[in-house]
C-alpha cells in the first residue's frame, strides 16, 4: 500500500488505528533520503510506516504506551535498521534523539490525543462505551482517572471538566460525582458514564453525554497540554535549519496551543516600544500552513475521527531557540499532583 493511504507496505498492515491526514503529514515533513525523523506519537506506526515508505530515511518512534512499543516490534524488524522505538513521553523527544546520537533531526510529527487501540481496549479505561476500570493512563504510571474522581474537590472537578472538556454542564456533573462517591467508589467507566447520563440525558443526533467529561479526565490524567508545550519547545531545539514540524490536533485547546506557539515563534523580530533596549528574538519557524489543513470528504467518510483534525506545519529557521516561555499557553487549572494529594 502506498504511503499516505492509511497504512504502508513497510508497516505490513500493523495498524488498526487509521492515521489521519497521513499523506499531508508526510508531504509537509518533506521526507528525503538520509533524513532522520521523530514520530513523537508512534501509536500503531501509521505515520512512521508512511515516512519509511516515502524515502530511505530513519525514524525514531516514541510512545509512552509500552503496549504500542511492543506491538511495533514487527515494524522495527521490517525496517531493517531504519527504525528505533523508545518508550518515553514525547516531551522528552530532544533527549531521546541525543541519547541515540543525533544532535539534530530533519522532522518531527505529533499526532495528538488518544489512539483507537487505546479506546478499543476496555481494560485501559478510556472509553465510556466499554466497561472497564476507570484508568485512562497512557503510560500506566501516576494517578488514574479513578483517583482523580475520588480525590478532586467538586470545585476542581468542575474546572477540569469545564476547561478541558468544554462541557457546559460541568458543575452539575461534578456535583453528581461528589454525591455518588459518598455512597460507593467510582472505579469503572460504566459507573461514571451512568452518573453523567443521569445528569445530561442522551439525545438523538448528539454526542454521548459522557464524551466531554471522559475527554477532560484523560487530558488531565496524562497532563497532555503540558506535555504538548514541552514537546513543542523540544522540537524547536532539536530540529535542524529547514527541518519541519508537523502537528495534528483534534481538540480546540491543543490546536490553540500549537497555533499560538507557531505564531509567536514565527513572528518577525522587532523592537518593543515598551522596552526599546530589548530586541525581540529572531523567528525560529517559518509557518507553512497559513490555515490548518483538514481532511477531505473522502477521508472523513472513511475515518470519522478525521472530522475534527487540524494539521499545522512549520519549517525551522537558523535562529537560536527562544527561552521557554510557554506557561501562558496552558489553562489555569490545579495540578494533577495537588488534586490527588488534596492540596
């Protein structure tokens, strides 16, 4: 199967998860022979397989999910030395590349969010459609969603669900969770889903009432937005001049962070009228996608997940990396550590 068609000959039909906008991603990466590319969200290997098919290039595949790394063993063997898989958070992509002997790389691709493999595995606890333990941890470490639901105050739960899930019924959902957990621990996806649907009733033609709350808890448990900002900074540092950064986002908050980061890093240098003694740093990226790329009708018909996907791409300049200044990109929420410790 050709690169970008939803799988790859190199991948050998490995993935159940269908990569979104894979052809556009590989095109924007400008994959070439001899290049080194980081797939920061390896998953089922869809983007990695397409990169390996596109040129005689090498790929560093990173995933915090050890199951994804284990399932990628066949692809590593078929790639015959052109692929290395590393179990790690993608925020550590710079250190991973350096440990493998690469001071710089030619491209970084990030496919944000949860994979179909994770959603379709009941024991991972990501989906309200499958009954399983309320876990949601991508890497298996740290507090689970059940712990957050058990220990977070109703005020913090409201903030998490409202901000990360963009759920307008966040307050009554948080109140219902607070009341229910006084009777019995909420430890399964079915139990949490049932609580939510008693507050927000299902309606034909609309998404399931639990969708936004589950999304919010997943993002919070895995600290996904903080991971993203750190990964963007790391990509800025590890990309060579003319190297490409490609990010596919499915959530408005994620896309806003990527857009703001690239706008800031792509802004022409100038002198601040407030501090004329300080010159703004030179732009570190040239934005390629003035507007995000989206899936066409054929792809969305074949893969409903593609409907909300937005792809943004930029090319690294030769300017020095900016100092990390990404705290304003993150929404104001309690930290995961503070929530589970009752601070």
